């Protein structure tokens, strides 16, 4: 998939071309510096490369992550509200806020609320919010294709289990829709479970056994292979997914790469920025 497939031939009015324009790229954030570079920064860079007429800025939604990065490394990263306030003060007239979140859950709704406040106050001539990874039907197809690209060769006894974050928000149902896409896309033994939602690892194990699975490859269905992947998925503690599966008799492999390292996933974000620009052109 190439970015040319996503970009439309826009003809903006001359006054739009002269505006100071920016894209605020928003993620939960991570304290893992390698993952910050390989997943978050690389996603920002593909957007930067695709839209050279826009200044790219960064914001995180996790106050805990922002504080830890400042305390440990002296890094100053803004939350969404502070980042938008600075963009307003710096004279930006057009802003696209692009979320790097996976589902339109609690974090995304918080971003939407903040963007709505700036719209209501008319702080910018235009401010738009891009969708997260799993939103439209086409997004699910693209996400399925992206997962396909990183799958090992699977036989009847070998499954891939994706670790998603999960949530109490109704958007947790996105993972169920994705599971159906895996089935319809004939991906084979590819399943998804969550850390903080349904289904959990304990819900999945009886199904794996019932289908004769003996070997499981664990993969994070997360933007970054950060603490959840390192500890909850692949850690050596007794309650990690790797340990639980081993205790149940499975052979376990781990794939330690976040979705931000997958080029096809990154291009979904590019497409969503592009969708904002198309809405801008039509408005």
C-alpha cells in the first residue's frame, strides 16, 4: 500500500494555502524509548512525509506517561489541551488532530471533547479530528491486511493470539468485529483477546484447546510494544500470557513489535488525515 493511493488531488482556495497549518498527532504515549521511536515517532514521520505543507506536533493522552518522561528523561510532551493552546498562540489557523489510538473508546472521546471545545470557541479557522484505526468498514479490511503481512506460516495446530488493550467502553466491541473480519478474510487460526476487556486470555484458552491448538504465537495489537507487551504478554511472571499459556501446555512464541512498526497500519492514519482534508475541501 502506498500513500499515493490515499492522497486526493486537492485544489484549495488561495486563502487556505496561505494559512499556517498543522497536524497534531495524538497517542496514549509510552515510557519505552525504543517503542517511542520505532512506533510513535515513525508514525508521525510518515504523516510528516505525506503532508509537507503542515507542521507536525505531538501530544499524549496519558498524564502518567507525560510525568514519567519528564521525571526520567527531562522530556516535555504536552497533553492535547496544552498542545492546542500552544498552536493557537503560535498562530495556527488550520489544525488536524490525528489520533493514533486503535479504537474510538474513552481516550478518543476525551480527545473529541477537547477538540470540540476549541471548535466551539472558534480558536482556529478550521480544526478537525481524524479517526482512530478501527472505525469504518474499510479500516477493518486494511487492519486485517496489515495483520496478514506479519503472520507466520500457520498449520492446524498453530495459532496467533493478538493482545489488545480492551476497555469497559462499548467500543470494546470493535475487537469482536475484527475477529469476524479475520474469519471472513480466511486468516486461519488468528484470534484476539484483551488485557482489560472481553475476551480475556482465560476465555480464549478453552477455545484454543477445543480446536486442537498446541503452539501459540503472541503478538501485541497495540500501537507500541511497550509495558503491556513486555510484561503482561511476554513477561516471566506467573500471570503473564506467556506463562499462563505455558502452564496450560502450549508451546509459546512471542512477536515483540507494535502496530506502529507496520507500514500498512501507518498508512491507515495517513488515509484518515486525508479524509479530514477532503472534508475541509467540501466544507
